[in-house]
């Protein structure tokens, strides 16, 4: 007579995109998908703000994404009392929303009225270094000197590219872009920490949801104030608006925060070094902005820095002991 061997129950991981435990490389892959989606934000934003008010574009895209987030939270049963964020998680969600829901979209949209997407891509290339700084400040991640060297080297490549292209002189829009970098890095770092407790899907969904009561009245007022221009906007402008609302503000974050939770904020944040060059490629295809051989050479150099950064030691903080709700994982094929 044989007896069954007892099995140990395992808890489902907090990340919504991967069911089994994954190594840091899984986080890098998820982060890359998110960055690829984010990389087209500036070209599509420029399409939208060519005809629509940039403040309306920035805030309305957050409102539209918040509606999608609430629908998804309701479908997953996450609006019930036992599944909602707890106590100190609410102010952390507000910080995340300040950075990635309101701050980055607002200042980058203002900048896209004045400079091409290619220029914005160069300045936004400083985002990985800023993200690592906030990760070290807010969390317990302690990147090694080798990691910092690779991050600084990658950012120096980006700045060197900007100087070589003649974009080194600060314009009015550059200050908007610098503000977008600071606020975006703050939101990425805080959201990455929080995603270890709530999961990536819940983090961005709740960050969008908490911003809705504040942003919805502002967007309604802006729409009434600028109704003729909104009504006259072309399908191209609304196409740009649709992309930044659905993909930049929602779908991209599902992959991005899942990657941060798996691989660590500082390390996965280095993938953002690729974002300026993906943006340049998108600008060339969507907006007919120039793309030449030296740009490709800089992209190859940055990819090499990212590869070195993956091998650098990063002391990652342990996830906070906050129980996460047991929910079915959302696989990449089910995200639309």
C-alpha cells in the first residue's frame, strides 16, 4: 500500500505577469517590454499636442487610463474592502501618482509643444540615473560602485549624444523635461517598491484610481474651455491621444512594474537607457524625424553599458511583509 507524500502549499507571487518565480532576467525582459511601449510616448504625444492643448492631453490621458484601471480592478474583485490598499500604502500610491500619472505626462507634454521628440528623447535619457538615485534614497537598495559606474557611463553617453547633436544648450522646454525626469524617477522608484507588496497591476491601477477624483474635474473644465479646438482635432491627433492613454498610461506600466518587482528598481531601471534610441526610431517612422548611422552607434554603446550593468552587484531589499491578495495571474497574452 502506498501513501501520498504531502505537498507544501506555495503562495502566488505578487507580480501579475509571471506565475512562477523568475530570475532577474525575467524582470529585465518585462522591463524591456514596458520601456518599448513607453519609448513611443513622446512621438505620439507630439502628434496629440500639435492640435490639442498639452495640459489637456496630459491630464485627460490619465483620466481615461483611470477608468480602464477601475474597470479592471472591479473585474478582479480588487475593490472589495479586504483587497484594497491598507494604511500607509495610500500616501505611497499618491507619491507614485504624482510622479508617473500627473507629473511626467504634464511636463513632457508641455515640452513636446516646443521641441521634437528626438530632442526630448535625449534629455529623458537621464531618467535611469535619476531612478537609481531615488531607489537608493527611498529604499534599501544599495548599488555597487560598478553599477553606479555603468549608470553614469550610460548617462554620459546620452549627454554626449545630445551635445554632438547640438542639443546641449538648454532651451525653455529642457526645464520641462528635467522636471519630467525628476518626477518620473520618483514615481518609478516608489511604485517599484510598492509593487512588491501590491503587485504591478494593482500598483498602477490604484495610482490611477486615486488620481481620478482630482484630475477629472480639471479635465472637464479644460474640455469646456477649449471645446472648439477639441472638436476640430483630426483623427491623427486622437490616435496619439489614444496611444498615450491606453498604452503609455496603463499597459506599459503592467510590464514595467512587474519587471521592477522581479529584478530590482536600480538594475531594471538601467533598461531605460535604451528608451531614447527606441524613441528616435519611433520618431523616424511616425514623425519622419532623421535617424542616421552615428545614432545607431550610440545605441550599440548604450546596450553594451546595460549588459555590464546587469552583471554589477545590487543589494536588493526584501519585500515588505504585507499579505498580497491571491488573484489569478495576468499573462502577457491577456493584456490588451
